[in-house]
């Protein structure tokens, strides 16, 4: 529903941040095709409160945007959420840096850049060093030497409240990553549309 996709994630009606997601609306009032897996955070918190939470939430997402070699109107996303007492941004950085080294190799370099998401504060995007140019700059990384793989941050106090947790007692972190994008980076795939073209020669490689 619109509430789970936006309102409970600190984006009430008419909030400008809703424009960050190009949403598919349905003929049923208040029902949309979810634009991200973050609504799962509210479902998980409400189901498991007051127990500490460590969940991975994969799912299909939909956005009304131009189809290109790097973006599709439907894609998979993997949400991660940890809620408990004493959870810090350092825990978030350690978790995601370890993931990057296990996914891309022990020599993988990572960096976190300040960003903005309504449902996390502070928010960040995480990059890994470009696998092709080794950080020197190329067409894949657009000369930056880095490739973004996910967005993340500390769960916003309003989101914790909407999930049933007291932000004065509990804290948490969340992240969202795209498996197709990460697979493209790991296996040097140049066009995201290959995942949906149903070409057996491509699919059977995985």
C-alpha cells in the first residue's frame, strides 16, 4: 500500500521525497507497485517487536523510468535491517565493508558518501573501487574510479516509531542493494536488459 511504501517510511502525502521514486499506481485506491523493498522494514518491525531484528528482505520492485543499459522498470532489490540496542553507524560500515570484500575479493576498496533518504538519518551511499580500471578511471565508472552498489543509513526515529520501537531505547541500520547491478559489476555485464530478455545463452551461465 501507499502507507507502507511511503507514509510509514517518513514520507507523508505530498512530501517532496516521493518524487525520488517514479511510481506505478493501480486502479485500486492506495495500492501501488512497490518502488523499493524498504516497506519490509515496517512489516518486520511490527512482526518481531520487541525482539532484536536481523533480517534480509529480497523482492521485486517497479519504477516508471526510461529503460537503458543500466536501468529497468522492474528489478530485484535486497533489503537489510538490524534493530536493537546499541547499534551504531560503525556496525553498519563494518557489515557492508565485510560484504564487499566477500563479494568482490579481499582487496576490494570501499567508501561511504553522505546522501539523503527520508527513512534513514544519517544516510549514505556505498561505493566499491572499479574492478576494470582499479580506480584509475574508465568508461564503466565514468572516470570516477568508483561504482555505487547500495544505499544505507541509520533507521530514522520516525520509522522506528511506526514499526513499534521506541527510538530513545532502540536504534538500527538498513541498506538496500540491487543484485542485478552487483552481478553486472562482478561479471562485467554491460547491459541490465540481458536479465529480462530470456536469452537462454545468457541465463544458463548463472
